[in-house]
C-alpha cells in the first residue's frame, strides 16, 4: 500500500513539474506591441473661430528641424502623432518641428500660391521608467511646454499645452489653433 | 575503468526503474497479511545494516556551465544528514553570477544563497541498497546585487537615433526568500559515491526589487518570470557519503 501511495505522489509531483515547465514556454522575452512604451506627442488642430471644433490642416507636411526625413508629408489631417527627441534624461530637452501647410502649392505651376511653414518648439524633461524584461526602459516626458515662433505670416495662431505630462497616447497633449 | 563505472551506473538505474514494478505485484492484501505475520516472527526476517551519516557533494552542472557559458558563473555545495530510514536533513550553499542581456537591457545578478530543508526517500530499496528517489522541501534565501550594465530606451519609433546608456548602476544589498519543492534521484554508483539529478519548483515569498528595475535573475532562485512568483531549477550532483554509524533495517522474508 505504501508503495502505491508513493507512486501516486510521484505522479502528482511529475505532472506538477510538467505543468510548471509549460509555463516557462511563455514568451516574456518579446516586447508585446500592446505594452505602452515611450509615448508620442499628440497634437490636435482646432478652429480658432469656433471653440471646441477640430479643423483639419490642409496638405500638411511635418519635419523635425534638424532632420531630412518627413514625419508627415502632404496630408490633410486634424491631428499629429510626433516622436520627441531624447538627448539627456532629467534635463530640459527640445524638439522643434516645422509644420508646413498647403504643401501642394509648392508643387503646382501657379506662382501666386505658396506653402506656409511655421515652427513649433516643445520643451520637456524626459524621465526613465522601467517597463519589463523584454521592453526594458521607456521614457515619459514631464513638464511639457510649447511655443510657436513668430514670423511675418503665421498660419498657427495659438498653441496650448493641455496635458503637460506626456506619459500615454490616449489623448492629445497639445492643441493648435488655426 | 570509466566504461565499467558507467555500465554499473546504467544497470543500477535500470534496477531503480524496474524495481517499483516488481514490488507492485506483491500488494495483494492477503500477501501483506502474511508479510505482517512474518515480520513478527524474528526468524523470518533478514537484518541488513544501513549506513547513516553525512553526505557532501557539489553541483557538477553549474561547474560545467561556468566554463562554457560566458554569462554564467556558479558553484553549489550540498549536504544531507540521514535522520531516519527515509528522512534526511538537507541543504545547499552556493554562489552565482548571471548576466541577462537582450537588445534593450544588460543586467548582471551576483550573490550567494543557501537552502535548508528535508528530503524524503520514497523508494523502498532492495536489501542493503541505499539509493534514493526522493521528494524534498526547502526554504531558500539569497543576498545579491543587481548591476545594470547598459540599456537602450525602448521606442516603437525609429525617427531619432535610440537613446542608450553605458553608465553602470549597481543595486547592492538585495535579498530574497523562497520555498522549493524538489524531486530527484540519487544512485550509489560506487561505495559511498552518489550521482544524482533533481528538479526544483520554486515559489518566491519575498524579494527586494532594485529601484526602477526588477530582479531578472536571483542567485539560487534562477530566472524570474513576468507572470508571477514561480521559478524552476535543476541540479546534477555528485556526492560522497561519510558514514558515521549503522542501523539495522529489518526485511521480511517472502517465502
């Protein structure tokens, strides 16, 4: 009888271990795309004349000032999702974007129509946050502020930070009025 | 010589596997009754000497891995003391250094640990043989440090060059405590020399986490999992029994 009991015990233990072994097959070494990592900056465009009404920016192109790759090219949209520069943690970092409206006007033959470029500057303090084994670290951006450079013909009339802590992509962080 | 040892070991392992089957066949209640009667009759029992003492050994698997895996260094010594026919007091003492790296993290865990508990031999041996198929319970504790060697911030956006850091950061004075369920075998391959294999299922009770990081590996506990507090380990041991005294074991004669 004792033997039988011992055998039962062994069987229970072995199945335990096999079950536990299967557990170890889970893929926690790949960063799942659903895991929130370093967030983008989300900007929404509003109509300056009608409060609370979004308004698309016509044929918009966006490029980071020092870069030569367009983030957005010739799209009529009412919101932007932009990556922020990260040069130093826990210090003030700056991203400058050139927002060009009416991109198509540069492409057509008509000399009377031209595009209009405005520069916006975003300042923020990146903070390092541990996510997981597979994803490692992400950065969030605190104390965000935004300005628009004044030029003789600005199409952007106002810029307002509505969420100064950029730690998710659930809602807009900055509103642009035009 | 080596071949001979291996063949002896193989034969013993086969015996270990086959033996439970033969003993199964004897579990008819009537036979058991007869056995009980026989046990009362001193003339019908064989008395064999069983060795009691301290068994000391080392983990060969960890030693070998230290040489072939550049991200691992470790060694473990183990010991057990026989309390009764089936019960052993058992423990392990070890050090481990393990580096875990991927594209975004490079962390080295370094520390020492000990485990203490019991082993229970579930195997009824033949005559004077003293092999073990055992299950055990341990409480393990570890003190360790985590060194963040480097990291690269994870981002889904490739627009800017990634931000990475090579500034090493050390988190010292961390500790952890866990329990283990052990199952293993130990076979006596030469007089007093044992070779064994065991697997461990672990459950973390408490651990210190480094700030803004987590324990990816805990010395003694092995790697951790995102899903919870469970862990696994295995060992491959060679040990030597230092006999201290002998005790009689009564075996009923079957015919």
